[in-house]
C-alpha cells in the first residue's frame, strides 16, 4: 500500500531496482488487500484500492498460491519468495533471517535492497 501513501512511482522504482526480475503478486496478497478495502474507511480504504489497481496491472502478474493448513499470508510469502518487496519490519526481519533479499521503501522516496540480488 506504500504507493498510495508516499510520493513514489512504484513501477519505475521497481524496474530500476529489479531490472531483470519478473514481478509477481501472490493471490493471498490480493485477497488480503480486498479484505482491507472492504473493512476499512478513509486512508486505509483508499490505499488498499490503489494498491489493488496497481497489483492488477502490468508489469505485475498474478501468481496463484495456495495457503497451507494454518498458514498466514506472511508465512506463504516467506515460503515462496526469492526477493520480497515489503515495508513490514517484522516480515523484513524474518525474510533476511531466511536469506531472502528484501526490497523496501527508504526515506519515503526510493526503493532499496537489503541482501544480494542475483542478476
């Protein structure tokens, strides 16, 4: 939802940061954004709506992911990701502990990478 919260062209920044990667949005993330959009009001509802619109448009592709029994969305992301884009501090920490490179928003203006990208 950071694209709606900060002055950033997310697609341009992702293409700059990850030029040779395919950008996938796992289906559980879309479901989670839909829930936020339906249950929230104000800024969160608007942010979720914008995030959904961006996630459903190129260069992003939907990746069907089935949650395992008792698995939360964050756990599924950790299970399937080679590179993870998130600003969630706890999720970033867990990803780095598992050797997953993390792309995150830095200084509210650009994306940075924590870890090594395989180009």
